[in-house]
C-alpha cells in the first residue's frame, strides 16, 4: 500500500476510471461538495458503507481502502471482540512477516477452518 492518503487515492482512482465527481457522488449517495472535500482530505473518510461503495466503484479492495482511511471493517472488529486475547496474540506474531508469509498463514487458517 502506497503512502497516498485516502482522498488522494480515491481521486486518482476515480479519474483513472474516467468517472466524474458528480457521477461518483451520486453513485455513493453523497453531495459532490462533500466528496470533493473528502478527496482533498479536508474531511475524514466517509462511513464504512460509503467506503465500501467507493471501493466497488473504483475496483479497489475494501479492506485496503478502509485501512487508508484509518479504519477496520466492522466484521473484523466483531471477530476480534469474540476472541480478543487469542487474536491479539495471533496478530502480534505476524509483526515482521512479509506479505507472502501472512498470505500463507491465512491460507493455512482457511484450510484448518474447512476441516
């Protein structure tokens, strides 16, 4: 993930898809003025449902876009709240692992879950 801020990233991706500001605002259910201020990072990123809609429109991973906005998906928060000690330990063990190692860990966890 690049160091690009949420608004910068959304604007660049929207323009790359040749979607106008007004069109995008209408698609996600906000005013063009509000979206413009979000894209200029004058306003904080919108609520999770709007971020999810933006991610779908620009073809971006929802979790990545939420992270750019300094957020975590509500379903992840719920999962962590059910097993806080175990998941905190698991997440802390991933510190220092590269992306490939973390992906392998996730695949192994999925295999264990599927058994």
